[in-house]
C-alpha cells in the first residue's frame, strides 16, 4: 500500500508533486538501511530492467532480512509508475519523490565479456531529488546509508544527500560507493564524499582514476587504498577487481578472496550486491573474512543472472 501525499515545497529545489511513501515508513522503527541516489531503467538490447546502484543495494540488503529503503525520485510518467510497481513487486521499501522531470534511463550495451557500457541521460528525476520533512524523519532513524558520486552530479541531489547524512545518528555506517561513470565526477566531489564516509567501495578501474586525481600515479592499487584509509576517516575499504578477486582492507587487517569461475550473464549490479552482502553480514556480527566470502558468493551468483535485482536462492539468503 502506498500513501499518496500532497505537500508544499519549502526548499530551494524543484516543485514537489505527489510523494510516494511505502506505508511501513510510518510504523517501522527498526534500524533502517538506505540506498540514496539514482533509480532508473537500465535499457538493454533485450529489454529494460530497474536499476541504479543505491536501489540495487537497498534491494539486496532487504533480501537478507534487513530493513532496506530506496530513496530517490521519479517522473510523473509511465516509466515512473513502472518503477513504483517494480519496487512493490520486489517488496522493497522506499521513499520516492515525484518530480516534473523524466524518470531516468540508461542505455546499456554489453561487450563480449558481459561487461556493461553505459549511456546515462542527464537532468532527469534522480538529478532533482528534493529534501522533504519525510526524508528528514527517515534520516533520523537510518543507521546505515550507501551513496555514490553519480547522483551528486547535480547540485540539487548532492545537497539532498548531504542533508540526509547530516541528520543521521553520529555512529551510523556511511558507505561511499564511488561508482564513477563517464565524466560525472571531479576530485572536489570525491574528496567531499570521502570526508562524509567511513566505508569506501571502489573497483580496480576507479582506484586508478582516483590515484590520478590525487596525483598518486606512481603508487600501486593497494598503496592508493592505504593512502585513502590514512588520509580520510575510513574504517573499511572494499576493493573489487572483477575476475582478479577482491580485498577488504581495514586499519588492522587485509582480507583477499579469489573470484569464483562462473558463467557470466552480465555483471550489472554485481558490485552493488557485493557491498550489500558484505554490509549485511558485518551488521549481523560476522567477521571481516566471513563477511567477505559471503559477499563474493552473492556477487558471483548475481553475475550468472540478467539484471541487477535477481532473487537470491535460499541457500544464500539464509547463509548469514
């Protein structure tokens, strides 16, 4: 059931239309895990699937029995209606603003290795996420958040993400999934986000770009990671390297796990599922090593499926 509300815009953002809120937002005070930022349609040659890294993250943490919420914006259009239908169909809680801007879409082409290439439309709904009283109320109860750089390409959504984080409890887990896409980032944006987070998720392509932006070209991937841990308040750093494995690095330990050999359908959302699985396992008291292995297993399964939000088998859901 959705509660449809009309509200006046008391911010300097965009005019607010109907606000779609999952009914459990009003009644469930359980610790909340939020993915905030882009929600959109990934348009493949064979059809479209709902995506966006924050929504993918929220969906996967929900599959592990945690209280995940997707926070974003859609347009007052048919694609936006279909987003709400899909969120309801996936039993994913959400706080989604309706705006006068079109619902976001991304054209996705897969190369011969199943690696996606993206064409991301600009000035769409998730570029214009307004901050609302309902969002403030949600932030006050949010104990874990995952945000990225892509939704911060616009000043409106960037401001909303920053304000949301500012209302969260001081001891909250703040995950920056750097998620560099096309030209939608800068050193200044990355540095600001690194100062907001205490967990960083980055892949092997992104770590090289960050090394270049921070003038660390002569350093190795792990040296760049260590630099980020030493110079920002990062308690855990997640480095994924595709088929070459992955690292979890903390100030006191480093965990490496190889990537299983699987038949890849596509890798869309694999990194998001990795982050969600790792965080869920840590929140449920698993060790860094055990949480890391669980994340590897979950993301490997997601790679065998089409789209970013497959239903996980019970063997994985109930493994933690």
